[in-house]
C-alpha cells in the first residue's frame, strides 16, 4: 500500500510540474489565450490537491 501511494504521489507531482511549465510557457507567448491559462491553472490546483490528499493518506497509513 505504501509503495502504491508513493508512486501515485510521484506521478501527481510530475503531472503538477508539467502543467505548471505548460502554464508558464503559455503565459510567455505574446498572444496567449486567457481561457487556456485559466484551464491550466485549474488543472494545476486539482493536481496539487490530489498530491496533498495522497500525502496525507500516506501519513495516515504509516502511523
């Protein structure tokens, strides 16, 4: 169980980092689409929340 949670946390963190970089690249473009930036920000928040929930679950499991 712990190994699965650690792998899921790692995947969530990598996905969050990918979405963060995609958002930064989108904002760096001269003519960026505000709707795309907003969508990427929402995905980043969802992925960060998922990573935090998985981390809390890992702490509960290892107690």
